[in-house]
């Protein structure tokens, strides 16, 4: 393929990044530029590259040997593995520039004079010094009634409003970021949001629907969940809590403090808040504090076919779908008398018309809500489980502990954000080169 020396930045989004021997390093997630004072063309500093392990690092453009239609190729495998951290003076093209409101003063485009426009792309070009600079800006007027408007290409010098102070003003659109996040796993979006400047982070959060935001919040450290929740309007914060898994909602409310938590619980639907209140009664480091109150619960007259239909629910995690619990009515937690459980593998081996009461395991010990974290860990290891029942003294099923919730408490509290991990699988072709910080030119 032929390398190019002029490209529109948005076309780099998601592009493969290859090492000098053609090995896959990761994908482009953003472009870092430096916007100076006046009309001087911004210099392109480098790329934010997401490794196969989801860590985002900075790769200076001096380490890029070619930008091709389908890939970016590096001239060295010696790049810093430190997590990208934006430096003062650096600007993210995808995260900050796109969707910025600007005005155009171009004598050849008089129809745009005085019109509010938004940036949809930047053209970057390699000049004779081998540096890359921003040369043109693609702009579009605001859409009206859902109709797309024409895109105009304007020289950088003819655009006003692309300054760091202007981009710090509230109310900037997030259409590009939302489109970029569409279809991505919540944990990937959570990592991307964490890397945005605070102002853009809050704008994205405000634009997400409640269900999507709930899924993404659950993948953030609890302190960051609390920060974002405190910035939402109380009514919306309560709606988001209702959309979260009860155990995650309880963990988040525990970070907010008693008075703030109670105020939000009072705004929630009573049916949703009741399950969260029950979880808050238990210590976080016990089975009662770890459990979810929404496992798969069936009556004894349920058929295998019906049970399999329940565990096919795409909203269930693999751990929760691995075990169904059989109880006397009522089947909502706290249930009637707990009778036993059926493993997914057993369901797959039995005739569809068979009843779960005839194939359930009634000998598997259950967890007490006050069982300690250490004891829960030993229980999972001893019985080779990824999900276990939590039952009270009166034999009511209260919920279930899953291995993912257990790991959340066993790992260091900052495991989601740690950047000092040793070399990870898939990074053996890279070396941690000495660098003063994670951002800036390499």
C-alpha cells in the first residue's frame, strides 16, 4: 500500500497500529495536537493507541513510519507502555475538537458568515520538516429536523473558535463520541470516558441514556462512580440507580454517604429501592454484601425447557446463568424455602419436559449472609463454582454471590486504574522506554 502524507483525522479512528515487523500493536483511539495562540497551524504530536490489553498509551508521530488506508505502521517497537495522561497544552481531536462550535470567515464561503457551525473533522498533513500539522477543518451547520447538512472544507486560518478556552465552554455536542462508543462493551467505553478531560466526561455522561450509563458506571471505580453520580440531577441519578444491578447500586450508595444515599433511595421506585436497602444492611466484605438479589430463581414445577429459556437471557452474566435456584413460592428474593440448585450443564443433558425439582442438587452447601470474604473464596474453590446461593437461617434464598463480584473485592481497590502492572500478555513486542510522562511527544 502507498503511504499518505495528508489524511483526515477521523479516518484514523479504530485503525490498526502495526509494529515494524507487521505485528499488531493495537488500534488508534485519538489524535493529540497542540493548539497555540493566534492562527498558527496546530502541530500534531502523536496518537493515543489502545493496546490489546485495553491500556491506552501515547505514540509520538516521529515513531510512525507510514499512515496507510488500512493501518498505521511504526518504525520501532520501542514505545512507552505507560498509561496515556493528557498534558497541559495537549488537545484530543476526537475527545475535544470534534463537535466544537465555530465560525468561519472565508471570502469564498460568504454564505457561512455569521452561521454557527460544528467541526466534523480535521485534515492533517506532513510538511517538509516531517512534522504533521492541521491544515484544514471540515465543518457543518447544525442538523435541522434530523436532516444532514453539507460539509464545507475550510483552511485553518479562516476558522475562529478552535481555542482551548473556547473548548472549555459548556454545551459542546458529543455526537461523534457517542457514535464512536456505539456497540462497544461497557468496560471499553468506561476506559475511554476516564481518559477524557473532566468537562467532556460530564457532557458524555449527560448525553447517555439511563440504561447505557448504568452499564458503564458499573465498570468504573466506585469513587469515580460517586463523582459522576453527584453531578447528575437527583431525579436522573435515581433513574440510573434503578437501572443498575442492585449490588452495584448498593456499593455506589455506600460511597455517597448516609444522607445522600437515603435521599436517592427515597426517589427510587419502592420495588427497586427495597432490594438495595436489604443489601446495604450487610457488611461489604460478607456474602450478604457481595451478593446480587436477582439470580435465576425457579419454582419446582418449572421444566428444563423453561429453565433454559431463562438462562438464555442476554442480560444475564455468564456467572449468573451458570446456576439456577429452585425454591418454594414466592420466587422473588427473599424467596420461599430454598430447595436446591441446578447447574447449567445438567440442564443441557436432560429432556426438555423434565422438571427441575427432579434433577436439582440439594446437597450443595449454601452461604450464610454473614459468611466472610475469605470463607466465600474457599467455598468457590472447594466446590469449583462461579456462582453460589446465599440463604438465611429460615432457609429463604436471599441472593447469589458470583465470581466477578468476588474478584472485585479480592483485587486491589484501584485495580481498574492501575498503570504499574508488569508486562501483560500481548505486549511482549513492546518495551517500556524511558519517558518523562505518558503524554507528549516520544
